[in-house]
C-alpha cells in the first residue's frame, strides 16, 4: 500500500473577517439585511444578536448639550418601549412652563403636547417626569434623543425581556456601537454557519445556547 504524499505547502490560516462564519448563503444578498446595531459595545463578526423592540432612546435632565441647569431636582424616566407611533429620529425637548407642566417639541421644533409631572406622557415618545424636593421652574428642561425607531440589533442577552433574549440574527461584520447605535449588516435568514465561529454572551449556558440555536434554525440559519 502506497503511503500518502507529504504536504509540501504551508496550511492556510484564515484571519477573523466579515462573514467568515458563513458556510453558505442564499444567492445575492438575500441572507443579509442592513439594520441598526446597538448595545453600547463593539460587535464582532459572528456575534449572535437579539432585536430590541420598540426603538431606542436616551433621556437626561438639561439641554441637548446635556448641561443640567435645572432648578428643580425632579427626574425623567422613559417608558418601555420609549417610543410610540409617529416617533422621529433626533432630539425631543421638554421645557417647563411652570412647576408641573412641560411643553414637548419634536426634533423639528413642532409641538407634540404637554407633559405633566407625575403623569405618563405618550405621544411619539413615552415617559414620566417625577417632581423632586425642589420644585421645577419655568425654563427647566429635559431632553430625549431618539436613536432608533424600528428597534436595534444587540448582542444576545438570554436574561433580558426587551426582545434581545431571542436570537434574531448574526452580525456579518465588525461595528463599534460603544458610543451610539450605528448601521450594520446582519445575517437574518437562509444560510449555513460554522457553529464554532459564533460568539455567544459570556456565561451563556448550554441550554441557553441550544435554545438560541433553535431560534436561528427557525429563521433558516442552520448551524453546522
């Protein structure tokens, strides 16, 4: 019996790169979608993603420059989800007209209603302002930045309840969403992937990975 020949060439070592986890995918770009990537993190190719529903927004006391010069020391809290029908991307402002009422304007300066301290407000954005020990005065201000309307893909979080606990796709390339949400490509359907190159959340259990793998299978993303 003849022995097989010895290899005389250096084996190819493939570096980590966009789409490197794919074994096969549908023709064209049917397996991929462009979406919003969030999670305040660097997201690498092969990261299993969940989809936060209801959009993404951030709120703080003060003006759009995040300078808090309010006299009143009350607080603002976004609802879950923080945005509702008609929301627009950009900065909403809420300016006090007296101790308990705030005029709300959209990113284009259009009035969208009056928020009353202690009462839930819901018109494009959903929130509640709570009065503090020191009363608000006219001119006190809150700002709400709407960063994504249709939801954002974030690294899978099995313990969450905002949609990101369910596997909804896989990051195709590298995106840096550390400071803010960014556009990115997500593999969402009809493909085969190399399971050894998928990135799961730290501490994910075997049962959680198995459940998420089944969720990917339901999307037509088959793990090999």
